[in-house]
């Protein structure tokens, strides 16, 4: 049994998008929970088993999986598809690298920048906005997606914060065009509509 704890228009929206892209929404019990949001709205929800009261949280046969990169890897292995290169695929290493890069670089750089934090230790450990921009430009200059010609769950994850904060996205045409392609994915449109209905 698979259960996803979800709050609309949060980090768990990307997991809803992935489930839709994998065409497995009918195989997952979606539990809608409340969370404390950045603007102060919401509240801790006793129905949410996440130890920090956050989303997403995926529970499979009693085992909890948290952190989006881990959940995405888990789901793309559980439901094999071109969205997640399998072991032995030449793109497997790059795929795992981008899932890790998101949590280790993209989110820390964005959060520390938005908070106005600047320290050599942050740059040496997590890099900065320029390094993040350079990495994306280098990956996308000669190909439409992070792994090549095909949209993958790595694109879904790494592009996700720029959908919420487009002003933070690198201005390079290669990155902007990539973001437009990611936003045009049918699963992106469907997950947005799904959340809008929940929030109505």
C-alpha cells in the first residue's frame, strides 16, 4: 500500500506531478494534510505523520520515505519508465546526480540567498547562485533537458522551485527555454489543476 501525504501548492505538488506523469495516481492513497506555511497560515496537522509536520511524505507498506529526491528515486524505481533511468542506463549516474544536486545545492543556495545570508562557508559548502546558474547553463546549452532529449524526473525536480519563483531562475536563454518546456508538460498542467481544485 502506498500513501502520499500532500498539501496543495507545496513541495509535494511535484510528487503529485510525478504520479500523474507515471500514470499511477490510482495506485496511491493521497492524504490531504495541513502544514504551517511560510506566510504564517496553516497549522500542524495531527493526521500528518511526518516527524517535522512537512510534506511530502510517502509511506509504503509501513515504511516512511521523506525528502523529494528520495521519494522521486523510490517511485521511479517502483514504477519503471523513461522518467527515471534504470540501473545500467547510461543516464543513470547523471539522473542520480541531479536528484542529489537539487537537495545539496539548489535548495540551500535559493534559501540562503532569499534570507540574505552570505558567508564564505556557505559558498564553499553549497556554492552560490552563479555556480548554480553555470551548472544549469552547461547542462542545457546543447540539449533540451538535463539528461538529453527526453524529459525526466530530474527535470521535474530541479525546475520546480523556479516555477514558484521565476525571478530567481537564471536568465540564460537555454535555462529559460528549458523551464518553458518543463512547464508545458501535461503532468505540470494536470497537477496545477489538481491543487487548484483542492484549494478552492
